[in-house]
C-alpha cells in the first residue's frame, strides 16, 4: 500500500518529460520507477555479459585501475588505515541493521508501508548480493595492499550495492516526510557523496574492480524501482487513491479542531473539508470543537489519542496558539485554516488566507519545522506561544479592541484601540536576556517575538525568524505623543538605529519584570495583569504545513 495516501510528504512530478536517469522525485511516479528498473536492470545485464565474456577493454581498464590505485596508496599507511575504517563502518550488515532501526521507527509512527518497504529492500538486497556472487564467482583482484582477511567473491560489490540501495531508500523516506526543497537537495548530495566514497574505498583497497562497484550501483537502482513499484511507494494515481480508500486505509486520518464561533456556516465548512480530504486521498476527518470553557486543550489531547497523521486547526490566533502548544513535540504536523482577525502566525509563515487554499495546503503541503516559546509568569501557569508575548501597551491595545468592529473589519479594528491607548502610562521594567546583566528602563511596551510581523504588515522585529532558535525582543519607549510618528516611520523602513525610544535584543531566554502590574498577552490572547513574563525558545518542536516550494 501507499503511504502517500496520508500525504506525508509533498506532491511529486507527474511523469518524465524526457529520457534521463531517474531522480528520487521520479521514483514517486510509475514511469520513474519503470525507468529505474530499466536503467539499472539493462545496465547490469550488459555489464555482466561483458565481464563474463572477458571483453578486453573492460578487463584492461579494471586491472589497470586496481593495480595503479592500490600501488599508489600502498606507500601511505595512514590513508590505508582510513580506508580500512571506512570499510568497517560501512559493512553491509551494519547498514542493514541501521535500516531496520529506521524501519522500526517508521512503523511505530504509523508509516507502516514505508517501514516494511525499507525492511524488504534490505532483505532483497542481501539475498541478491549473495546469489549473484555465488552464481558468478568472480575472484577478487590481486592485492597490492595486504588486509587481514578478505574472502569471498568480487562481483558485485556488497558494500557498493548495499550502501547505494539503503541510502537511496532512506532518501525516498525523507522525501515522504515532507522536508523542504533545500533539505532534500542537501540530503541527496550527502547521500551521493557517501555512496561514491564507499565505492572508491572498495577499489582503492584492491578488494573490487571498478566493474564490481558499478554492478552494485546498477543493481541497487533496479531493486529500488522494483520494490517501490511492488509497494506503490510514491504518489498514487486517482485510481490508486480510490483503490486504497476501498481497502479501508482509515488510519490515514486528519483530526480537525475548530472554533465554531469563528466559522460561520459550520455545516458548509464541514462539507468543504470532507470533500477536499476525499479528493486528496484522506479518510473522513475526525471533528473536535472548542467550547467557551475550553479553547482547545482537551480537544488536542483527544485528537492525539486518535493517532492521526495530521491535525488541522480552524480558528483565530488564540485557537491556533492552544493547538500548537498541545502538538509541541508530538511529531504530528499541523495545518492551519485561518478564520480569525489577525491570523498572525499564518501571515508570518506565508500561508494562504483563503479558506479553500488553506485547506488544500494543510492536506498536501510541505512540512516545515518551527520553534515555539515556553512562557511562565506570576499568575500564569506554564504555557507556549508561537508569535509574540507582550507586556504593557501592546496587551492593552489587544484587550480593548472592539469585538464587533473586529468581526466586521478585521485587523483595522486595532487602530481604534491604538488611538485610545496612545497615552498609556510608561512602565518601569527590567529586561534580562540569557546571561547578560539585566537592563532597567521606562517603556510603554515590551514585545518578545518568535516572528516579527504584527497585524497590518507592521514588522517590529525584522530579524525574527520562526526557526532560528532565537527570541527577538523590542522595548518601545516614546517620551511624548510626538515621538509616535517618528517611531512608526523607523519601524516602517526597518531602521537599525538603537536608542532609548526603541531598542532590541536577541537570545534564547528572556525575562521581563515590571515594577507595577500591567496588561499581558500571548498571541493576541489577554492573560490578565501581572508583573513578569519568563520566556524560553523551544527549537523545532512544531511541524507546520506550508505551501510547496516553487
């Protein structure tokens, strides 16, 4: 069966536009898998025929490389020692053991098809290697470098076959886990480099000819294509999706947590989500609704107890924050359908604001790992936020924005509250960042941000990134009303000027203490008056669905 039903990774190329060696993206399509089988299988058969026929150019090349390379390295014992270490570390049985461990993890995480496919790849590779070696019985090259004991036959190279096969399979698994394009490219480059180093190691030590190594690589390519076809690894056609659905792959489910007060026509929304999920190959969603008494805590626990492959939250910033906090460290991706006023996390991550587009991205987008921030304070139990925590004027503005105006106008409603609070009194605070000495000053507001953009596209923390493992802090302290336009202009043009009116810091831990109790907020949720916010970044604890990279 196909793990792609749960859309664990991203969309794949729909076909092969021109003849080329198959990439990992191509392995996600039927034509790509066929191309892998043909290239690997035909290439190996041709190479085997040439080896068995003793084709002179190949024999001459093999012997020349084996003799010249090993003779050159025989005088450098330290290089030989390094090559021997590589040989030991990349023993085929060690690589197979690592593959089984990865497969066990995948099965435990309900990626059952991928896990059993990886086990099958390792087993088929071992059987194929030994069957071919015994059947062909090609002696190893005469060695210039004396190793302890190297027995057996040479064709094909077990190290080359196993490394290419299992590294290729693991890269396919990485593709399915939905990592970003840059990570995929880096993983592919690193994997290819390791495979090449192992192949060079076999020839340099004089235990294999070049043709033995090439044979191992070609077999690996063919076996990847064959096993991926049998297990249907990759993106299924619509026929395949319907087949999987008929066979009842109901465990590939999405848990939908929604705030009904933010939806409007709830029945229409449920129908829309169910229809898009059906088209994308998901089983019918599980539904969990927040209540006035519980903004989502119990709903997240219930959703995770159902062991879904994806959780989608539909609501405002408050609901998104609660669900994000509950999913932290779970490994379950989060999709976001924005239905609130500010939708700050959505805007900062570049997610769609359109409801239909947001549902589609949640069901079929990439996975992106982002940070959350753990926060505590007086009268505030341990909690998390994803966007910003504020103390002072910022929290007062959030708390006094007219609810009816927010429902009608969205974020511009906050402008009314800003005007009302321009005379908000200064607060004496102490700001501590990591191990630096605390800074004391009078401020109107202090913001601790995981991201940097507020409602209306106002970027107050231009260096803040949601996945950099750092917190950004800004203290805003206009002395008089006439300072506000100048501060707004500095923020609008992202000025790096630091002075008593606006100063920023960066760190992993931030403590803000106020002498007098003042308003506080987390991601737009007012949490009541208090003196303190203690914040610490939690790197990479949340996985969020984002649009595919172009």
